[in-house]
């Protein structure tokens, strides 16, 4: 009786692991809003549970198909995890402190984005060390900090704009020719003229704050995450609408950067479609998650660029004064 029970329990674990795999794959590929609380977590969180079931079934109960189930889970995690591609590029060139190095003989434009969220009186030296050409900052309380960084980096050859209502700031090496008002809470759009004479549209975003309710046993938790995602999608839709109307006649290169407050696999990014490229996804190296700085398990901060740009190097940098990590990307403007 004992051995049949052990075998039956092992088979039950394998069936549970396979069933959980099917459900998890369906939710992460389809991203339904009603399950936003589930897909908030990186897929390897749920994958570790599925692997625990299947590995236990093999190691303790020698259940049939346990090894197969473990392999299916491992392949699925590697295939869908956002971290896989950038970890696979470890050893390839990434942005280094100092003046950005040329790439294949061509000059690059260095972009950074950081959710500052700090009470410090001055910016971290890490921002200056990377010598960016364009800086997107969210949750910056006072414009004098932008002026301080602009003066320190560009010595009179830069420009900045600050939106006090939205606590967003953009700093550029070059000239900001106009600022476009939109109705999106905590977002900012400007037209900038770079030192090489090219003009680009810059959209600084800080989307709807993420829901932090993790009580998955509560109906309110699931409802809160669902509504939270819908609000974020509506904000991005409005911001993109303003951006597209402003560039439709001139087809100007565009950069969208900031704190999206959504994990990298979230359906909100599908709104950017094939028009924009996630620079870290295209060229990032290492562990790219940006939040929380002390234990980064979510990639909330992004730089997206239009087709006129080629992303050649990307990384994330820990900023001691912020609870987010800074995204740094080197781009070539075609």
C-alpha cells in the first residue's frame, strides 16, 4: 500500500506541475487584465514553484515524466524571462563612465533615465560620471537641481525644462526649442535640437503608480491590479496620441523614457508596438531590473526609441540616493 501511495502522490505532483505550467504560460503570453496581480511577478517566481513540484516528484517519488516536466519548466522560464537576453550578453561592451566611446567609428548619443525620488540636495556623482547627452528625470522636486546638473555637465551648452505640476525634468546637451503640454499626469514632452543640428522629440513619462497589494487571496487585490493597469494604459495612450500628432508631419526621431511602473512583460508595452524599440532589451547586458535598488526584481524604468535610432550599448547603474537604478543607453542616430 505504501509504495502505490508514494507513486500516486508523485504522479499528482507531476500533474499539478504540468497544469500550473499551462495556466502560467497562458497568462504570461496573453496578459489578461483580470490576472494582472498574477503576472506582476517575474515568471521565474512562479516557475520556481513549478520546478519545486516536478523536482520533488522525481527526487523523492521517482514519478514518471517528472524529468520531462522539469525540463519544460526550465525551458519556459528561460524563454519568457525578461532577464535571459541581457544575461546572455554578459561580456559584451556596455556603457562605461566618462565620455561615450564611438561605436564602429560613429558617434553615439548617450541617454539616461532615473526616477530620482530623493531628498538629497545634490545629484549623485554617478549621473555626471556617465556624461549623458540627454537626461530624463522623474520625481524631481525643484528646478534648481536641473540647473545644477545642466551647468555642471554642459557649461552653458545645454538646456533644461522642468514641469512643476508633474515633477518631471529633461536636460539636453543642445537646445530645447519648445515644450508641449499634455493632460497626462506626470509626463512631459519637448522638442530638442542636438549639437549636430538634428531635432528629436523627447517624452518623459512617469505612469500611474503601481499597486502594491500582494494579498492574492483577496478579491480587492485582483480588482486593484486590474484597474491599476487600465489607468496606466489610458495614460500611455494619451501621451502617445500627443506625441504622434506633434511629429506626424515631420516624422521626427523620438525617444520615450521614464518610469512606467509596470514589469517588463506587462501588456502596456504592447501599445508601443513595432514603432519603438526597448534599448535595454535590444542591447542591454547584465541584470537589468531597476526596482528596488537594494533587491531589483522588476524592470520598471525604460528607454524606448523610434526606428531612426540604433541601440548599441545599454546597462543599469545603482544610484545610492535613489530607490531606482538608472538606465544608461548609447544610441546611434541613423
